[in-house]
């Protein structure tokens, strides 16, 4: 799919999110990468083969709650 040189990471590689944007629709909450991955604003992903990647937002230190 990707025509960039050097080629962007494939949809099944660990760094797939580093691929170039093809379409960006923040009003709808999604972006399409050149490797065919749909990235959603909640950090979830839909791969071209239909596999779903659950949201993986990092936890911010100020939002982490620990038991005392």
C-alpha cells in the first residue's frame, strides 16, 4: 500500500502508528494511515485484516490513584 521511501511500517509491525496519514477526520474521531490502519482518537486501532487493537492510552502521573 505505502509508496513512501523508505516505506512506512506495515500494519502488523509494532511501530505501525508511525506510518504517514492519508486521511484525518478529527470531527469523526479517526485517521487513516498509509498502511491501511484506522486510528481512533481513543487510541484504539482497526487493522486492515479486521483485527481490533484496544485503546492504549498512557496513564498520566496526576491521574494515577494508589491505595494508601
